[in-house]
């Protein structure tokens, strides 16, 4: 929804990312997840920064780009390879 992201371009980007990750059978999709960051300053651009933990939930997964960085906007030339924990074990970890 363009209203969510403030632009048609961002909405189109996340819709395309959702389709690609669905084809890859990813348990993590833009349509079923929440974007998070370890940077309170970046989080506060969307409102009050908070910490959210999925306590007591099963099948919780996290995803990130292989080269790190923001989901939106992606820098020109940035990797489009998404690493999903629990699926891409051993490729790269959050603590690498």
C-alpha cells in the first residue's frame, strides 16, 4: 500500500520482493512480517522506537540482506540476496 510506505515506488518494491520470496518458499515475507532495525535512530523515523520480542511464538524467522543495509531504500548495486535464518543455515549469521 503506497500509504504505508509514502511512495508508489516503495510499495512496488515490497510487492515485488514479496513475490520473489514467495517463489523461494520463504517463511518470511513483507506481507507477513515487520521490518526491524538495530538502530534506534532509524526506527524513530517511523515513530517511537520500541523493542519487540516474539515470546512464546513458534516458527519465528528473521531475514536480512547478505550485504546488510536497509530493506528500503536499497542502495544502487546492493545485493538482492535475502538470508533467512532457519532456512539458509551456515551461509551468514546475524553475528557475522
